[in-house]
C-alpha cells in the first residue's frame, strides 16, 4: 500500500511540475505573437550555404589576442577560422563601433558607458590594456604580462572593420537594444555592395532589432531570444516540426545558442535534427574544450563558436571536417587572465534569465 501511495505521489509531483511549464509556454506564445507569426523572405547568406560544420571565432578568438581588435581578427583568419564573430555598439554620437561590453572598464584603460562617449573619446582608449598572460601558474614564480599594452590597439568603426576584412564572412551581434543600431547597420551595409549583405549574418537578443533587419534588408539573421525560447519549449514537447510546417512564423536561418540555459537542455541530438528537418542550422557557444566540440559535431551541430580557434581547427582536422590552414608560424600565447574582471554574462534563451 505504501509503495502504491509513494508511486502516486511521484506521478502527482511530475504532473505538478508540468503545469507551470505549460502556463509559461502559453504565456510565451501569447506575448510573442508578433514575432512568431511574421514570415519574411529568405535571405541569401554565404556561410550558411557551406555544407560542412564551420568555425566561428568569438570576438576574433579572444583567448589568443585582445578581443575585438584588428589583431585578434587577423590571428583568427591565420589559424583558419571560417567566420569572424564580433559585436557592435552605438557611441554618444551615434557611430557603430566594434565593442562587446556596455562599459569600457573590463578591456580598456578607461571607465564609463560606451553610449556616453563620443567616437573621438573612445579612440583615445587602449582596447588591449587589460589583456594579460600569466606564466608559471600555481608557482611562486608566476608572472603577469600585458603584452599588447601601448601597441596602438584602438576601437574600429563598423565601416572600418568591413573595409579591413573585405573577404571575411562575418557574424555581427548588435549588443544595444536601440533600434537606431539596426537602422545604422542596414544603412552601412547597403552603402557598400550586395556582397556585404551576403557575407554577413546579424544576431541580437532583442527581437525588434532582428525584425527590423529582416524587414529592411536581405541580411541573414539568427534567432532572437524569444524565438530561442520558443524553440526550447517546442522541442521539449516534440512539437517543433508541427509548428514550423503548419503555422506561419518568423524564420531565422540559424539558432546560435548555448548548450543549455536555465536548466533546459538545448543541444540534444533530437533538437539538432528537428532544426535540420526544417532547413535551419544551429551554432553553439562558447565551446573551448575539444571533447565538447567533438560531441556536438557528432550530434550534428553546424557551427562551433569558440575563443580557441587553434583548438577548433585541430579538432576539425582530426575529424576530417576542415583541412588545417595556418598561414603563420607564430606561436600565439593563450590568454589567461591574472586579474579577474567580471565579464558581462551571455544572454540565455528563456524567461528565467
């Protein structure tokens, strides 16, 4: 009798757990009707047409060189990355610069919000000031080096970045919530040529940003946060294929997501296969360990976003996914922060972030 009672308790507990999840899912679809029921034309995008998995260099492979600098992007390309992943923010005078954080404190010799500074003021900062390497970890001889300080690393505008790397495929994340950022991206890209639209994909947490890009250009976009949440809920209940095929909705070309968020797994083989059945791709961040890279690739991941392009290239070579293409014989030092500075957390894909 006790066993039966205990079994019934377990079943009731499971049902109770499902109830709030169902309510959360219903609330999501009601509040995000505008995002989910908009379908836009298919955009061309060069690197999403690559049939093999790809390597995306996170902020220019930031563990090998100062992040989001020309030097970092060049290092990543020399190691053989397929795509440069980077970020843009608006300055006080409405210029888009290549920069990740909301403030300049973590990476530069300055302090304050990017949005509160003009481009001229930001140009004066050394964006490699805090990039450091520690040798002899764990020993009394441990030494901290700041190898790139004072070497002229300055912020770049988006225009300068596109011009310096005219042939590179680019994954551009808009960090701000301001719609002006999306307007400026579209304007800058359209002022150049169609090739720039085809070699670029734009990402943003904020759905209005992504919707503007989709509505006003042919630039590829990845899923915004609410779309990622919808993916998580639909695949949890094995409803993603039905939703995609039977209901009009927005159509991101790729999901760029962590392997899990708020306790919800996002990297199972059935989730990856669900996206593939609907003609979509998935890139996972931030993957720096070779075994994790191999496991995700085994499951069918289409891209690995990584700080360690050197490791990724080696893994891809071992799996015969991409030949090694290191053009430089320089042995780059691995970034190991001796002075820990809190970094802005990556955005997750659920209501409960």
